[in-house]
């Protein structure tokens, strides 16, 4: 079965001069070096999560989230960065990577889809099937379980699903494995997501090894490409950013306002979201805003209270530096006194480390 694929790539070398339509295909462009788990959607440019799964970003710049990491060891296939996703876990928990295309795929045209995966060493299971979901708009499912793309595609004209099949299980935890297939476009495709779209009961798996860890399958992913089999004129997509609807007297949590560990200086990735909020405030001069800083319960209460105040003030100071009247904003720090999740788990502590805001008329 491998020979026709090799021949296809050989012919493509003459037809196309590597017209990869995937933006940031190797995860090399990022806002900040990943310091912890679950920061893929905040750190990697042009990539997001299509559901509430907490996809990971790895980069050699990080000690904790580098080539040696919590699920094993793997060098990037190219460059310094790659992603990591749970594609099999209890209660149908799933993670995906959602990428953006330079231009909309052309209806009826064929495209070669490729990405590279490597099984993380701590995985108990290896899988033999992944899939790709194509969409006209960014997907944003409000669950952290598997996306039933096959079923949704039957009822949604702007969503397509293409599964991949392999005779052998993807069980190599040393080398990168290429996953490749041909996709015929419907003509609406601007975004795509890669992962396991099946439920646990419908997932074919093989026991890769005995481990002390829970029953899961975790894969690293790198070097994603979607290339036309015939040369195309590329007309880049103009992304329209919709201004969010923000209601008065409701508390909102910033998604991308981030800080280094135990510090209060804003990271660069935070500024895009704050600029959007400032634009909203400048258009609605009757509004005032309150900023609330929170921490988890790790460390001394006094330090947590101080740090939460400093972080809230950093947000306030940034908005003031953009032109917001100082009389229109107040900041408060609550330390760890108002948790929204369990502090016994890392996921819970991450949710508790947050900055919130409320608009007031």
C-alpha cells in the first residue's frame, strides 16, 4: 500500500512547489514560552482548541514543557515546538488541535493532507485511526468530550469529516510517523481540527506497554500540511474578528491575561484581549470597570493576597496606559479566598489562578 503514496508525492513535487496552506504548520510561532500544561490555545499563533479540552504546547525553550516532559521524551520533528493531545482517555475526554488555512479550499479540488505523530512514552494504548474535521468557521464546542464530527457533518453543510485508517497501530514512541491522505474539498474549508472523533467504545486500540499511569493514549503532533495537488492561486482569507458581547454587571474571566509564576508583569499575549476590552470601553464612555485578581491556595495567604492585588493593578495600569480615564477603573485582589474549582488538582488550581472584570454603568 505504500508504493502509490510514494508515487503520488513524487508527482506532487512537479505539480506544486510546496503550497502548504496551513498557517504556522510546525508550531514555531508563539507568544510566550510554555511554562505549564494546557497553554496551547494561548501560546501558539494561528492555532486554537475546537472544544474545551486542554491541549498542550511543548517547546525546547521550556524546562517543564520541553522535549523532556510529563508524558515522556520527544524531540521536535523540525524546529523547536510541537503539540500534544490526549486522543483516548476516561469518560471520552478528548483534545484536538485546530488550525487555520491561508485560503479557502476550492470545491472539487484534491489536497494532500499530512501530519506527523509520535506516541508519548507513558501511554498505555496505541491507536490506528485519527480524523480531520473541516469547517468554514472556527469550531467552539462547549464540552471536553469527543466531537461527533461524523454525525454533525450529515446535518451541517459547512462541516466535513474525513477519517484516517492504518493497517498498523501508531505505536512508535521514538520516531515520528507520517499520517497522509487525499481530501476532496467541498469549497467552504477555512479551518480544520485533528484528533480522535470516536467515543471510547468505538475506538480501536492496542496495548502498547504496561505503565503505572491511567489508561490513556497521548500523541505528540508536528509538521501539519494541506497542499493542493494542482498549483493554485492563493487568495488569503481575511479574518473578521467579531467584537464580543459584554453585558453590564456580569463578571467575566479573561481568557488570555497571563503572568509568569509568582510575578505580576503582563505577558505580551495578554495585550490583544486587553486592547479589545479597551476598544469596547472607549466606544461606551458611560461604562466603568472593576478588575479582580485571584490565586490558588499554594503558598502563604499574605503573599497570595499581595500577588492578586498586583496582577489586578497591572491590568488596570495597562488599560489606563491605552487611554482609559483613571476614574473609570478600580482593581481588587482576593488572593485564594474565592476559588471556583478544587485546589486539590492542577487543573483546579489553574482555573483558580485568574483575573476577572465587571463593567458598571
